[in-house]
C-alpha cells in the first residue's frame, strides 16, 4: 500500500525526523488558512504540493494547461489561487501515464531555503535478506539514474535486524554525505529515526528524496526531510489499523479495489487478452508467452495458491468488467490448488455472466483429471490447452478471429 507525502511525513515526524511545518488541504479556503498561519509564524514563502501517488509532480502538467504540480508562493492569496487551479484537476506526470491522476488533496507547507540535496532510503536487500540503508549526495535525482551513471555515489549500510541500525553506521552515512561538525550528529539522529519508521511501520520502502541541508530562520543549518515516500507491506497492515486507515481509494483503479476485497492480486494492463492464473511467477510467464505469440495481455490476475470457487467467480467478473478484454486465458498449475475447484468456479462464472468471449483453459497438477472432466461435462464452449504454449497460441488465434 502506498500513502501520500503528507502522510509519510506524519509517520516520519512521529519517529523524530525533522519535516517542514504544514498541513493538508482539500479546499482553496483550507489552503489559504494554513498559508496564513505559516506566514504569521515568520516563513517567507509557502509551497503548494499536489498529493497523488506518483512522482515527477513538479514537472507534471494539468489537463487545464497549468504546468507543474508543485508551486512556491509568496502570499496567502497566491496560495489560494494556486489551490483553486489544482484541486479537482487531472495532473499528468511521467509516472501516471497519459490518463493522469485527479488532485483532491494539497500539502501546504513552509518552503525551505535549500543549500544542498541528498538521497536517503531504507529497504530490504533481498540478496542478503537484511535491511539496507542507502544514501547519496545526488539528491533530487532518480536513484536508478544515479546507480547507472555514478554508482560510486551511492553508499550502503547493511543492518542486522536483530539489533537494528547502530549509531556508528548512521554516523558513517552522515560523513559519506559530506556533512561536518554538529550536522553529523543531527544527520545521525535523523537516520536513526528514518530506520525506526521503516521498522515500526513494517514498510517495504522509506525514501527521502530530497533530504536537504536547509537554512533555518536564525541563519543556522539543519537537515530536514523535504520530500518523503513510504510504501507499506500489505501483509503486515493488520498490525497497523492506523496506517491502514490512510489508504486513499481514490488513488487506486476501481477494479483493483474490487479485487482486493476478495484477496485477489489484479493489475490492469493495456492489452485485450485477460489472464487468470495462480501464482505471480506463472502470471509473468503467461503474460510473456501471450506476448511471444503476438497477443497483448489485458491484466495480471493472480488468484493465489488456495483460491475458492467464489474467488474464481469474482475474478471472472472483474476481468469481464474491462471493456477491452476480447479473450480469456486461464492457466492453472495445481500444487496446493485443486484444479477441480478452479474449474467449478470457472463453469459457475461462465454461466452467471453468459460469457461470449473466447475462453481457453490450461490445467496441470493436483486433481487435474477431475477438473478437465468438469469442463467437458459442463457442455460449455471452452477451448482446452494441452500446454502453456498451446493455450497461448489458441487464445491469440481466437481473439484475432474476433
């Protein structure tokens, strides 16, 4: 699960990470009210930041023609006008795709006087099965670009999960960022707090880009999280009802929301052949082989290793809710999964929906003969695939025939 920047900053601040003062706004009047308080507190400028689950907001463009989803303002009236121009509008960035995202929330916060930008992140290094803290002097840039062009500018500290991050490791990172004097101590505390956020929230990723060296009101220097992104591990959300309440359904595709109600993993793609499989690896292979034979997958739909008849029926209804779908490939390898349970769900779903589209089913594994018998005895027009390649070719051919 992803959350908004303002929510990420709330979680970081709870752990002791310094963040700019500000508040979320859902109306232009709310934005003006927050801005007035910030100006009254002595801040010279205020930034208006669109809140969507996508990066590149500053370089994005609204459908109205307004360029930039992040604007720095010098008065409360200017904040009001910017908020009025952004709220309810569709913002298109490199990460949203051409359809963009509707901006329904804004973060109104004090604009920091930035002297230097850094990058910091905490994530799980799956190669060693341990947390890793990454830092770079190249803040404000995509970390993938830094890794490709100047990998030596990325410093990593692998953490022993049994003891957590040690102060000396945080200090090493602070020194690697080129910080001096009291700033090393400040950055050390900040890095310890960032790791605490990652650990206690069961996050998959905590990313601060940029982490900034800023000038404070009294002319001193400080380190501060000017931007923040947190991704949460869905499997651990039951332990964090307060974080689960941060979920913004408006940022998710309606069919993906519906799939989550049945514990199905669904991602819409831009093709016309729907895929229903059990297992993420099988899903990837199925999409690849459809593409290999000239087709285009319309979705990634994984019913998991122990799906019930009702889940399979729900999966079919979700697939058929996509008007671009012109054919369906069901590719099941029964390990824990009982192939007959899958086929019983398929037959029920086909009858309930009155399916007219080509349907190809390939089954292997646990109780496969009973599953195939259920399909034959149903009397429905279902094409059988003898292998994954055979099934993919058949569904591509059937869709091409229209």
